[in-house]
C-alpha cells in the first residue's frame, strides 16, 4: 500500500489564506470569509489565516477564536450573566464602540506563533504524530525550509478513511 507524503495531501500556500503581520483583524476576518477551496473531491472552509513577515517567513496563525478574543473588550465580562442562556443582555454602546475599535488591531497582537513544520516528503504518519503530539489542527509544509502549503487534520482523516475503505475489500 502506498503511504502518502505531506506534499500529496497538502493545500498549496497560494490556495490557503495568508496575510502579513501588520494586517488587521478586519482583514483577517475578510480572508476567512472568502476562503473556500477544494481539496480533492472535498470543498472546505479555512479555519485559520497564516501570518507572514516582510521576507515571507511564517510567523504564526490566527484562528477564528483568536479574532473573537481580539475583539472582546476586557470589561465585557461585567456585562455577561452568571449563567449563560438565563438572561438576555443589551449590548451597551461602549461595548460596540470597543469592538469596532478592536477590529483594527494588528493580527500580530492575537496570532499564535508557529514553531514547527513538516517537510513535503514526510509521511502522513509523521504529520499525524506532530498533529497529535502538538495538539494542533494545521501544520505548515515546507520544501527546503520554505513554506509551500499546509496540511490539516481533515486531509489526514480523509486519507485514513480512504485507506480503511480499501482495506475492507
């Protein structure tokens, strides 16, 4: 049985949303909103935006929850009910103004740093190990140290399902 490599299953960088570190949360959110791509026969939405420096070196990523965290004003917790779902709250004008202001924060303020990647020739076993060991859902794929794409848990699981389906026969 042929064991796929990271390069066989990755999403090429030019197909995956990415922005420079000086872009805003508004720009990151816009990238996420328009990022729909096909991987094989599967259509998918991006869940993160990759963040690069001026020399196109990968710095980190911004997840949907990082954007939400960046928008959330520190004082928000004072307005939330103790038990979620028990009371409806009015959104104070101050809160709305803060969220509107925070959408202009730089993505570098909320991004999660990426320290490791897999090589384009690493097997899906290597990639799976890194995903599980590091508790991440996306891993950059490099060729000679340069990021050329990403591989996500969904691509790994699609391949596992394909292998198991073939093995049934």
